[in-house]
C-alpha cells in the first residue's frame, strides 16, 4: 500500500470514528444538556435572587414514590431511587444592607454549635466504642454523639441503665441518654438549651444576630450601604436597643461594622434585657416574644420583618431545576452542609440566596444562571454537531470520488480523470473479444 493510500485509509477511519462519537454525544447530551437547558430557559424563573430560609429537612428511605423528586442527587440518570433528602424553605425578599457607624464597645460573640455533618459519632455496634460513654448523648440507630458542650439539658424521668460494656445492650440506642462510665439510661421529658452565656448586653444599643454569631455595640446610627440613607438613629429612640437578624456580617473596623440582609428590626426598651450579661436562650425568647410588637419600621422599608416581605411560606428547594448534578464531585454533600440546617434544637437555620418563578410557588432553586445555561447549550451543541457534519461530509465526498481498481489500488477521480475512461475502454474491448470468440 502506497503512502498516499495509507493517508486516505487513515482519514476515512478517523472521520468514521468522529462521526460515530459525535452522534453518540448528541444523543447523550440530549438528556443531560439540551432538555434540561430548554426547561430552564422556559421556566420563567426570575434572574434576581431573593433569600431562602430552610424550615424543614426530611431524610426519606425506602419510598420510591416520595423520592420522585430530591433536593440534590448525584448523577441525574440514576435519580429517583428509594432514598432521598427533601428540603423545604420559606422565600422572602432581601433585607437591608447596613453599616453601623460611630460605634464603641463592639463585642463579637460566637456560640458553640454542633456540626451535624462532621460529628464524632460513637458506633455502639462496634467493639469498645461505647464502653466509656459519659455525660449527655444523642443516639440514632446505635450511633451516639456527645452534646454536653453545646446543650444544657434537664429532664424529669430517666429509664433503667444499660451496661454498654456488653455490646448487645446498646446496639439499638435511640433517643437521649444520660451516661456515666458506659452505663446509659434513656431520659424522658427532656428540655435542652444552647450553652451560650455571658452575652454582654448591658450598655449596648445594638444587638445583631447572624447564625451562631452575635455582634453587640453602642452605635450612633445605621446607614444603608446601597442608598446612603439613615435607617436608624440612636437619638430618635433613646434608652432603647435595636435587635436585628442579619445573614452576613463583615467589614468590621474599630468604630463601625457592616451587615447584609438584615431583617426583623425591633426596638426594645433597654431595661428588658436587664443589667447583667444574658444568654442566648433568653435573648432568643425576648426577640421572638416581644420583637414583633416593637417593629422598628411597620412599613417594612427599614430592617423589614420577615412576615412583611414573605413571598412563599413553604416551597421545595432544589439545587437546580433538575434536582441533580452530573459532576460526581460530592456536590450534594456540600449542598446539604450549606443549606440543610432547619433550625431545630435552638440552632440557626440556613439562609442563602435562591431563585423562584413568580407563577409557581411549589419550588425554588439554589442555582440559576440563564446566560451560563445558554452558553453551555450552544457550546455542547455546536461542537459535536459541527464535527458530525464535517466528518460525514468528508465520508460522503470520498464515497463519490474514491475508486478501487482491479489491482486493489485507490484512485481519486478528481486527481486522475483519465483512469475511468481507460478502464471503460478496456472493458468494452474485452466484451468485443468475447463476442468474436463466440462467433468463431
């Protein structure tokens, strides 16, 4: 085989492979790119983000019907199994972005919390893991974790003690237990409070809560970082304390600090919190019981109350319109770490930007970028479609101009125009000789 023929064979094989792979890619991308992109572009979701607060988290097992949707699943082609997680959220407009100015005695307080996704659990189904349990533990399915450092619990009734040195006694622990040297008794009618004391509220006229963080100070005013308008002035309401809840704290200085998405602004009389440092439970109780009656701005313009800017009371949260990802990089694990805290056990619920469709209150999505979706659709369509057209065009062209002679060599009609006529002439002469032989 000549060098030119080898080049032609290689080109044909390459074009055939590209054509097959491009066709397969177009079919596969129809499921994971084209159809999801089309649904996203026609969903009517607003491109301006609002704020969502997780209100409920449900872990579902062995229920195929309930798991027809999921907040986040790895690999879209395999979603819809018997186990999934549902997140429900409340949806509201954005709060105020503010800077507190001319502040003195700024105090930052961080309350201890349980990281439910990175807990050091004791597995009582394994040898020697639960033989030394001590203090208060929360157990689920025989796996227990210590909550003593975060919660102060009291109870009225305690069941018989189980000796966890014998593994069979503790493999199915479920509920709250008070343990001492591996002997655990189940507690009933229990009540737990967050351990976060010594919050220096006396002498402070601003208390801002953000998750497990609290910032206190004695400030002159609060100014909107968007418009420069004064949202609160201490001289307008002396002997009062401004309480508010903000999503993000940042940009702190020696005499100022900034906060984003601040809501539930309340003005309370300073003596309500007392003259002694308070604790988180007391602060939250005062906020929830008296805050709504003492709104800073009933018109919901400055530090608006959540009820006044509510869009949907309860909607399903999904990572995107499909409720799944295809990267196989444990994106769902990170998603649930950020969005999965529903505020139970006096913990702070997760708050984050989200996107909603005004005409459909049943769901919201955490990720939505219409420009990126269009770009992704065009790239993943143009590249394989162009390769398919190009490779098929080359194969079709070769089928029209490429011939193989009787000796097995390839000839291009466009490069050797006389070959075909010579072959035809020889063929006619051969037929003539056959006729003469028959005649004789």
